[in-house]
C-alpha cells in the first residue's frame, strides 16, 4: 500500500477515466480510492430503482447547498454518488453529451475536442 505514485480520490466518471488514461500512458502505480461500494446493487441497475438511490446514505452523499437567499433561505438537495461510478451510477441512466461550445472552450487539446468526444460517445451508445 505504500508504493503508489499517484492517488486518485473518487472512482466516479472523472476519477475512473483519469486513472485509465494514466495507466495506459505511464508506468505510474495508481491507487483509485472510492468511499462507497461497487455499483452492482439492483437499485442502481434498474432505472426504476433511482428513487431508492435518492436518499440512500450507503451510495449517495446526500449533499445540500448553503441556504439560498433568492429561494427564501431554502437549501437545494444535491444527490451525489458515493459508489463505484460516482454520480453517473445513481443518475437513473440519464446521458447527456455537452454542447459543442462546451468542448470548444476547453482549448486546442485534440483529446477534449467535440469531434473526439462525439466519436467516443457514439461508440459507447452503440454497445
């Protein structure tokens, strides 16, 4: 456990992708750390189970915002995944690719271009 070059905290969508990229392009020893369990729970696998993930403290951090002045001091509930796969695992299998301008604003990095992202999302959606 002491021989890691990099520790990535959170095995959600971003953490898992970063770990995979680093493993495929470097010789680093990487620890990918997730607070929650695997995402193989039936309430995660079945879209109707989303309601059961909404306040489930074993797989959801159950975050709330600060009190919002413009909402009469109410707090906004933010369900966030505490499970392998992160919030992507508890979002009722909803998928939304960003707008083209989202990716264009990230600069001239070809890996993060809209065309490259679109290519991969088409591959994933055809599985």
